[in-house]
């Protein structure tokens, strides 16, 4: 580096090394230099924002992510990081706007659904959260994590029939999903459907 201070690739590698070691101050310094040398290095902006957030400077982290978003409004990573930073600093309204915008142009983007659903859950707007996860499942019908979120909220709302329907959808995709089987058995017990509960738990024992 001392012999070739303008070598962007080498400086970027050095910045990544500091970042991976969580040497945040060194990483910040190197990523800033990379951006000075080549402002089109999107990865440098992203890692700089994360390093700033890790070092306890969310304000500068947000400004960095906003700068990248300004340069490349369609950058998924820039928008996701900015939304996450807004959430971490309590600016859920701004985060919500970003995730809604992202889903308009990227309707299958799982992280945006999960973050937006999390915002609504934190506000105790369970109906909205369910609506978001249902929309997500329509876009990503084989995404079991999203379906499990729906099951959890249906159970929270005491809507056990819809929870069972969702669990059956999970088991059609993955018949030996132990978490789905366990929840199915517990719901049958809650509904006093003892023979079905015994059948489900016996199946779990056969699997594990």
C-alpha cells in the first residue's frame, strides 16, 4: 500500500480484511479512501455504513447509505441497509416507506417482507403484519420461514383453523418438518382432537 497508495483494489482488500476482523476504525478509514479514489465502488459504501453502525455511529452510517442510494436509487442492498439503520434508530416510519417502495419494484424480496412485518408486529398491528406475510407467501409459496411467521400470528390471534391450514401447506412441502408437526399436534390437543394429536406425535417419534 505504501508503494501504491492509489491502488483501489488493494486498498479495498485491506479494508475488507479490517472489516472481517471487526477492526472498525481501520476499516472505516480504508473504505473512505476507496470511495475517494473510486466513488463507484458500491461495496465500499455498504461496508462503510455497516462499519460505522458497528462502531456506534448510526448517524454517519445512515448518511453513507443515503449517499449510495442517491447515486444508485435501485440498489437493493443500499435500501435494505438504510431501512435496517432506520429501524435500529427508532425511525420505523422511514423504514416502512423504504420497504413498501422496495416491494413495489421487487415483489418477491423476502427481507423487505420480514422487516415490514416486524415493524407492524412491533406496533401491535397484527392484522397488517398478517396481510404482509400473506402477500409474501403468495409471491414465495415455498418459503417455509414466511409460512411459519403466519402460523405464529394465526395462533396469537387464536385463529387455530387458519394456523392448521398453513401448517398443512408447510407439511405438503416438507412432510418431516418437525416444528410444523409439533405445532399441528399441539393445536389438535387444544381442540381436544386427541386421536389426531396422538397420530401426529407418533409420527414425530417415528421421524426422531
